[in-house]
């Protein structure tokens, strides 16, 4: 990921609702969620408000949409999210891998559940 793409992603994530949407979609997994379910999870936000936020996230490459029947499903774009993390961590170790160990451990899918779904 290059710096302009990272800046666009960070700009999209710098708004509370959009950050919550991305976290919700990451939690939902690759199958994603229908736009209505996302709106309901965002305290019943209006469809126009959700459309605005989802469009912003889609333009930044953080979410993707697909039509299934009459529904539009949104899902997180994991390669973009991984690229954003890699962009941040690219030069972190400087020959000292212990510096990055806590970040790598926090990202591991093998971590024991903590009970906090918003960590």
C-alpha cells in the first residue's frame, strides 16, 4: 500500500460511524451483512446516512458491495485492511523483532477470546 492510499483509508476510518461499520463487517466475516442490518446495528441509522458512509468506505477500498437478490451485501476488504496494517508496521522492527511482537500477537486469529468483541 502506498501513502496516498493509506491516507484515504485513514481519512475514511477517522469518522466514528465508518470505523464502527468496518469493525462490524470484520466481525461479520467474508459473507458480510446486508445494508439494512448494518443500519440497524448503527442504532437504526437512516438508509441515506448508511449509504453515505458505506459509499465513503467503498471509495477508500475498505468495503465492497455485491447484490444478492434484492439486497446489497457489504463486506470488509481484508487485503486492504491487511495492507493498511502492513503500511503502519513496515519499518517497525529495525532489526529488533521483539518490538513488533505485541502487535503481531494482537492480530493473531489463534488468540484466546477475551470476551471483549471491540478490542
